[in-house]
């Protein structure tokens, strides 16, 4: 099936007027002087004419020419086309009279645009609300599909009644789309997949925003913040891209200055967290996610943050213990992309919370799960050797550690909230959960960050 293409224009009365005795009839002077129509649009050849309808018919042979009109405008335009020997058939479905409600007009415009695969909009003429309703509907369709609206034509006045120039306003649809994307990103980090733009700079920006969204909503903090030799961090890419757009000598870009600066300021705040200690970084991210309304993300980050904090406290007890903790961490980082991971950071943080609390602690601190042997003798021996080495540290910690009761209680509260949310929030109202998270964030700030 061939692609359905149309040019949708709005007809005016070309300086004529409607008959007082019969408003559906138009009074038109057939000796009206032609104006020169120049063009920045490659498909339109410069020519002289009475108005834009004959030009559109002559230049867009492979498009249906849809003309929205009142009876009076139609009557005048028929005379113009007749004088130029242009064959064109008006359709009663395109007729819009003054007594038609705005909602009905909008529905009619939407149905026409929706029928076609690609549409060129011409808003050079038209009375009062029609061009406005056309533009609003165009913005809607452009958000849904960037390929739907081919052009937005406007015959810009150079010299009244004598000279005009066709320009394409479609680039302003990019502003609408990117404004929508930046606003929703600012509110909740979401970037709709169907929001597209034609400008390459903005297209790359949307991709980087989407990448940021995916990583932060997945609590993938390392890839969000850490630059490597192979790849720049997501925050670094975003900062570079927004800065590039802000520094570009482009008047259209400047229209988005306020929104772009606001987004840049926030990304820079997130990026600066890489300079914080691990538990501090996760706390601030947890607080940020709470403000955005992502409760499970927030409490999950805080649960890991309290584990990191406990690990740091334990590291202060003995330099040999500190070395062993650092060795565990290094092994976990090295094995991160290995299918058979024996050293896991989240296990380190969970064990740190458990032994910091001490009560009912079982096993050995820094121990590795011996079930992960995969029937490999070498692996079995390595795990058993490691566990023998860390076994003595458990008793040493119990002898030396003086746990802060505030931290012990905070560990329990955070884990309870997280478990409750992770199991479909089965026992509390959402408002109560929000209040609980707000409290533990405040306590963490007092007991851990402040300390």
C-alpha cells in the first residue's frame, strides 16, 4: 500500500469579503494584484500568485491537498482557481463554519491528520482559532510520531500585499518535544520512548537522558557516575552534551536555556556525589529518589548505604581486618562481570550490618558461600582457604566492637521498611511508608552523615 500524504491548509478570503445578504457567498475582485512568493522550502518554486492554495496545488502533485474552509472562503477561492484554470475539487468534509464548536473543529482536524501517514501543514492563512487549533493538533501528533508532520509551512510577509516567503516552522516542534522531555525528566526521571526530535544535538541529548533514567531507576550507580578508560560515565556525557547545546550559537536552542540550565544543575549535583564516600553518596541518592517519589529505590539505596557505613566502622577496629575487607571488595569488583561470582559487594554490606548488630549473628564475617563451588576442586579449595583466613576476625570484632544503639536500631528499621515495600507493601499505607522513610533518612543524616 502506497504512503498516504497530504498538505492541509486553511483558506482565507484574500482581502475579499462575504456577501451581507448571503454570507455563504464571497465577493472577490478578480483583478486583485498578484504577490511574489519566494521560498526557503526546496519543494516550492518561486512564483507570483494571488495566495498560497494555487501554489500548493502546483508544487505538491504527490500529496492530497486538503483545504479547510468556510463557505464564503471556498466561494472566493473557487473563483481564484477558475481564473488560473486549475482543476481542484472541494470536499464538504473540509467545511468549517463559524457556528461550529471548537471541539468539533479540533476533532475534524485531528481526523484528517490522523488518516494520513505524513502531513504538511500550511498555516499561512486562516481566521482566528483555526491556525491555533491546527498547531496544537500538530504538536500532539509530533509527540506521538516524529515522522508524521513533514513540514509546517508559513508564508512570511516581507512586504504587505507584494512579497512573501515560504518558511518551514517544523523546527519549533523540536522545542515542544524537548521541553516536554526535560520537564518530565525533572519531575520523575522518565523519558518517554516515543518523544523524538529531528535535530541531532537534541536527539543525542534525549538518548543520554534516557540512559541516565535507566541507570538511576535500576540503582546502577557505578555506571551512572564512574568514568573508565573505555567509557565515560552517564553523568559526564550529559554534562558535556548540555554544555555543548548551551554554548551553541543557535537562537532556537536559546529558547530552552532555562530548562537546560535547570537540568544541567541537577546532573552536576548527581555527578559531584562521586567525590563523596560510598555510604554518603548512596544516602544523598536515596534522599533524591525519595523526593522524586521512588520509595523502593530510595530505601534500597539507604539499606546499602547503612551496610557501607557499618563496613567503614568495622574497618577502624583493626588494620588487618581493614586489609581483608579491602581485599574482599577488590575481588568483588574484579569478579563483577563473571558469571560465577564468589565475592559479592552486597554480601559484604549485609554481613557488615549483621555483625555490627551482633545479636544472633551466625557464620564468619567476610565468609564466602561454600555452596558456590560448581564441583570445581580448585574453586572449592580457594573458598575453604579464604574462609579459614577470615574465621578469626569474627571473634575479634565481637571483642573490640562497641555498637552504637542508634545505628543498630536504624539498621532494623531500614530493613523492615525495605522488606515491607519489596513484598508489595503488604502491611502499611503508602502515607505511613513515606513517613517511615522520611524518618530513617533524617536519622541516617544525624547518626551517620553528621558523625
